[in-house]
C-alpha cells in the first residue's frame, strides 16, 4: 500500500498492518517508536508528516503521532483483525503525563474487551506508577495484572514498603516545617509549606487531603500568580476527583484576577471549564469553551488533557448542539480551532461533511470513531447522547429544505431501512422538531406548515372556553366562602 | 298560649289571605300554631279540601307540611302524591318564599314517597315547577336542585336534568347543597357523554372550600379521575385554590383509581387491562365500572389520534400495530367510529386498506361560526363584568378593609395610605 504523505488519514491508508503482531517484537517498529518519542519529547506539534520512511509500520507510527487519540483505522476496515478495534494504547498514553495517564490507562484496561490491549495498558500503567510514589495505586495495578505479565510485574512488596517509609518521613518533615512557618507568620513560607504538603499528598494519591491543602493556601496568596497557581492545582485535583462544580468555581476565580493572564494559562482555564460543562451535560457551553481555547495550549496541559481531546470534544459537542450559522462561524471559520482539528483529521472531515450535507460519510466517520471514544475517560458517558443528537440534527437538516422527500432515498443517505427511518421520523415529528407528515402508503415525507389563521381562531376559542369555566367556578367559590364567613360572623357573638 | 283548634286556624287562613300585610299577620299566627297543627295531623286531610291552594297558599302550606310530616298519614293516603302535585302546580310563589323551609320539607317528603313507590319519573315535572317557583333568580341554588337531579338520574331522564343544569349557579345558600348538586350534575353529564361539562361539575365539587372531608367529595374525585383520563389522558394536579383538606386526604381514599391513572399513562393496553382486573370489585362496588370500560376504549382513541399528527396516510395494518389492536378489521371499526363522532377527520380507502388523514376542514369563515364567536364574546364580557363588580364589592367590605389595614406595613407619612383610618 502506498504511504500517505500528508497527515491526512484516508480510510484505505493502512492496509497491511497485522494487529496480531505485537509491536515490541518488530525491530522496524522499535525504530519508528524511538523516532516518535523523540518528536514528542521535543514537544513539537506535528501538523503534517514528512515522508522519510517507506516502511509501512513506520508510516503508521508517524501517522499515529498526528492523531494519537484516534484509532487505527485499518484494523477496523475489516482486514481480519482479531477482536476488532485496537487502539494504539502506547501512542494514546504518550500524549499524557502524570496521574491522568495512569487513570486513563486503568480506565482503558477496565473497559476494553480485548485481553492483549488490557495487558498492554496495565503494563504501561505499572511502569508509570513505578516512576511515581503512589504505593496504593501500585498495589491496585499489580493486583489487576495478577501475574499475567510475568515476574517483573508482580507485586514488589519491598518497593512498596520503601516508598511508604519514605512517605512517612517526608510527611513528618513537611508538617514540622509547616508548623515552624506558622509560628514565624511569614505568609509566603506558610503558603509554600501548604503547597508542598498538598503536592506530597497528590503524589501519594491522597487527593482529598491534597485538595484541602491547596485550598488552604488561598488565604496566604499575595500575588495573582499565586492565586492562579492555586486555582490550577485545585482544578487538576477536582477533575481527578470528579467534582466539577469546584472546577467551575475555581476557573471563574482564576479568571477574575486583575492581572492579565498569559495565553497558556488562559487556554488551560478554557479547557478546564469546557471539561466541567461537558461532564454536567451542558454541551453547547462546553463546545464554546473548547472552541475558544487558543493554540498556545500545545502540550502544556498534558497532565490533564491533550490537544487532540480538545479537538474531539469541541468538535462533537459543537456538532451536537450548534445550529448551522454558529457551526460555520465558530468552528469552520475559526482559525485557532483549525490548528486543533488538524490533529484529528477525522473530526475535521466529519464536520465538513455534515455542513456540506454528505450525511452518509459523516455518519460513517462517527461510527469509526465510536469505539475509541467509549474508552475515553471523560467522554464515554456522553458518546451515545452526542451521537443521537448529531443524527437527529442530520435528519432535521436533511428534510428542512424540501417540500417532499422520498423516504427510500433518505434511507439510503442515512444507511438505514425505510421502516427504521419512519420510526425515527415519527419520533422527531411527535417531538415537533420536524414540521411534516408521512405518507406511509407512498413512502413520502411531506412538509406541513400549520395554518396560522385557523390555529389562532382555535386557540382563541379555546381560551374563551377556559376563561368562562374558570370565572364561573370563581364566582361560585367566592359565594361559598362568603356564606361561610357570614356563618362564622353570625356565630361569633 | 291557648291551643287554637284547627278550625280556628283554617278560619284565619281563609280570612287573612288577601293582601300582603294580612299574609304577614297570618304567617305570624301560623307559626304560633305549628305545634297544634302537628298534633292534629291526622285530621288535617279533610280541612285541606276547604282551602284553595292558589289563594291560601301559605296556610295550605303549613297544613300540608304538618300533614306530610306525619308518617302514618303519608302511608295511608293514596292521593298523597296527587294532592302535593296539585299544590305545587297551583301555589303562589311569593307566599311560598315566606316559608321556604316548609316548602322544601313538603317537597322532600314528596320525593321520598316517589322513590319509595319506585316511580321517580312521576316526580320530575312537579319538582321542576317547584324549583322554578322557589328560586328568587335563576342563579340561585336551592336544596331542591339536588333532589331533582337525583330523580332524573334514577329515572334516567338525563335531558330533563339538563334544563336545570344549564342555568349557571352563582348564589348558594347551603354549601352542602352545592356538593350534591354538582355531583349529580356530573353524573348526568356522564350519562349524556358530555364529558367536558361533567369534568367542570366534578371539578367544582373537589375544589369547593371544605374544612372536613366529606364522602361526596371522595366519590366525586373517583369519577373526576376517570373523566379526566377520558378527556385529557391524564389527571391534572390540584389547583392552588383547592382546600388543603382535599389536597391532603382525597388521594388516600382513592388509591385504585390513581393506580389506574398511572397505568394509563404508560400506554400499553395489556397493562391497563391487568390493572382493571385487579381492582374489579372496587370499581364495581363504586358502580364506576361503566366509566372504567370507557377509559379502556379511550386508550385506543388516544393512540389513533396521535397517529393523525404524524401521518398523512397509513395502512390499517400499521394503525392496528400502533394502537395495539389485534386485526386491521378492528382498527377500521375504531377509525370509522371516531370519524362518525367527529373526533378525527379521515377517509378510509378499503381497496388499498389505507386511511388518509385530513386537516380539520373548519375554516372559521361561515356565518354560523361568526355568530358563535360573537355570542361567546358577549357572554364572556357579561361574566367579566360580574367578576369586576364582585371585586369592587369586596374591596368596600368593612371586614376586608379592617383585615388589610391591620396587615399593611408601618408607613412613613409620605406614603399614600390606602386604607382610611376609620377601618382600623
């Protein structure tokens, strides 16, 4: 198969990659892997791919560096892949750092049905945890691995104990220092003390305590820089804890500082806000926030979110909740966002297809993206809702310009059969999203515009009837109450 | 005072039934001799013949009341009914209004007798005349209204009940009358299948001010639930002006009906039938089974009506599937019935087995429609004038003003004081 020389992934691009071969066993792949790591370490955004390697597998590596969160399309193109969708776990995880990397890997391991992928994810999680200091998480992961990956990945009790001991020592030291600072009453050192203590708790996985301590630094913040630092830390911890109300609060706090925020921090806050809205199902607001994120975000926020995620979340939420004008103005004509979309060409293609009414290919892209999105830690609950919304919007948009629509053609465009389409249309009509009627005999959909004049007469007469009824009832009741009060007045003396 | 003999009373009556002052005088005399009359009830029959009901109405009334309150006389007299009917037909209205309780008690014993003899139909016309004579204005509710409606119900002469029901009632003497009146009114409307009016009547019963729960309200609520389902598909919440007694207690006494309403909301036919089966005896004992069966058939209608909103044409088979009917034949029958009742506008094409749904052909352009709109407007204007005058009247009421005056905020002297000081 020919190497594709620009970053765009076409559906037929990756032909021969056999997913049964384990990547680490193939020397050429290792070469490409190192290349990829080098390019990530240099933190350059790879927009387009330079064709330096002819090897198919290396193509795949480099192409993965373009759209890491997006799946390996070839295996889904039905080339006999074992188990179906195989996401490139390594490439995906390489987009993130810190605790979110571990959390995402564990999530994938828990959710994917594929044993190989699960083990891969657990292995990577294990390696990542060993670099850190969280012994609790370590025990968890080794328990999940259950010895399947060999002796190197079994529970190393000694390591865990050393880490725990070190932790105790450090904690004591920090707490002593903090009490020292408190007696000295120097704001800055108290703040640093609390901050260090919170960092310690964060490294050791005690997120609740970390949260508390970060919040405590608030009283000792003197400059806006301090406040922003505190807000960002709190946001990070809250996202991991899943407390998105705090996220929104602290984002607004950070934005209220009198000093002008630098662009990177601004982008970070936008992302955090977008994520909070996404989790609370406010898709329109989430889309707006993601779309306002500047390209300066780059790889600065990898301990929470990757730029590919911004593109995917923003693109899908926008598609599900914006109307056509907003979609054009804010997404298609948005230069900043274009940078993000380049990272995930599928999303760019699918938005373009939707806008140009090529619904079949749009829906196909969506289907292809779906399995990986279900493995995403923030998006998985919302995939179904967003997809149904997008599908409904597509159907409504399709029927909007026509007086009559042949249901057979429409079913072809939406890759469904006429009966299923009729059911979907029935639901949308009953919901008043489409003004039309179905001619079930000839299988045609006719647009119907309500006669305003008749409707007005009807409503007026109806209001009259209700008014009459209510006023009559009021008069009777008033009379009754009057009688009662007369009785009471009569009884009093 | 000395017990006047019946003869003396009769003489008074005959003498003093001329002008109004005489009648007033007579009234006073009669009130004094009530006990005497009662004790001599058995003999009164003969004396009645000496009096002319149209002229000596008041006296006749007193005698008749004493006579009819004696159970023995009632049993024995074969002409009892006839004599009362005659009296009602020929009595004079002004004199009756001087002693309304007596009149009412006479009519009540008349009604009891008619029911006892199981000929309620005989009582309808006389009672109607009685109501018309007793009423000061057609807007007044009397105790006789509910008795009249009861007789109509028992005799199944619903249309006769309509003539009284069509009058709007605005003045009520006894709240208890209203409950019974509206309840029976609701039942008559249900019998005539005018569910909208039935709903109104029953709504009045349950939202009437009441301090203690009464059985009439409970029964009315049961029917109210069923009628609401047939009309609207759901039971509305209590409006704000319902008394708190009603809101708190009505639901606990009518649980099977509320279950039925919930079952209906879910929409499947089988569940609804199941629900009805489980509560069958309760429905029967409340004699609401007929209504419940109508609820069942209204489920089909509602499903079919929903289809008219989404489809232009639909095959009978699809209608049968959507409305959970068994065969297209049944669907056709239902659709036909609904077309005839004017609930939907459609044509059935038997050759293709298709039904085409149409829009409501009413264009609101005919003279008839314009007249209808015009008369509605006038009626509503009259009603709102009434409402306005009631409001004015109340805001001049001293009790109201005192109450307002007490609760208004402490003022400073610049503010306009809305309540004159004399009412404080």
